[in-house]
C-alpha cells in the first residue's frame, strides 16, 4: 500500500516571493514524493526551466502547479486551511500542532519572512523549533514529514530500539448498523396501558 493512500485528508504546499528556482524545484520534488495534491507560488520569481534541475521527478507533470501574482489572488479549495510556516514568537511549535485534514502550507522567501498580508490570511502559523531558520526546501520537507507522521496510518513506535516489522491490516467497514426507532402506541395498536 502506497504511503499517500494511507494518508488522511489532502494538502498543498507553496512558497511566497521566493527568488531561487532551485529551491522551488526542491520543494516541488519533495512535495511530489510526499503525495501533495497541489503546489503553488505567490509572487515568485520562478523559472521552470531552472527549477526543473532540482525537480528531477518532474512534479509539475504529476501535481498541479498554481501560480498567483500576489497574495490577494490566492485561491484555495473550500475548507482548506492556510498554514504559514514562519519563525514568529506567537507561532505554534510544530511538535504541538495538529495538522488540519485539508491544508495548504506556505513558506516565505530565502532571505525574509512571509509578508504581513499573507500572515493575516493564515488560519494557523507554525514554527519549526530550530535555533535559526533552515533552507526553505528543508523546512518544507520537515513540515510534510510531520504531517505524514501525525496523520498517516502507522504502527506506534516501539518502546525499545528498532521498529515494527508488520503493517496493520487494512481497515474493514462492517455491515450497516440498523437502529430501530421506537414505535408509537398508535403504530403498535396499543393504548399504552
């Protein structure tokens, strides 16, 4: 069973105002590997021909790429929570964050932060607990791994060193449960005495 088939919900991942196409390509390749449903850029200086040098999986041939010229143009599927990844004091730390089932994660530029306009649109802002910021493609990989870890269908970690050797059996749905409604005395022909 493929990893993505065991994942609950869906996610997309994108970048804002990024200027290094190789970073975008690395984010896209990693997103493709983690089973992203869509990719997006916002006000990015992205040249696909350059980014494809890092995206050796040709992610945009398999996963839709949405390109928005600015924050105001950003459109996400209904019910999809926008989650900013940023080192802000008020941000939730990733190990304590519950990922939404439908989420779009967005990361900022290489030498900057998410714009205030984009942070204002985020339903959640999350930070990776590091001493300083890491490369944008590394941060994206950490976010997607954490999502897989928390929303994927995996066996619990063993108490000792090592790992489990078998996967859980596929979930089986049982037969429908028919609940009987209480019949009124009129239906039963009883006077209720």
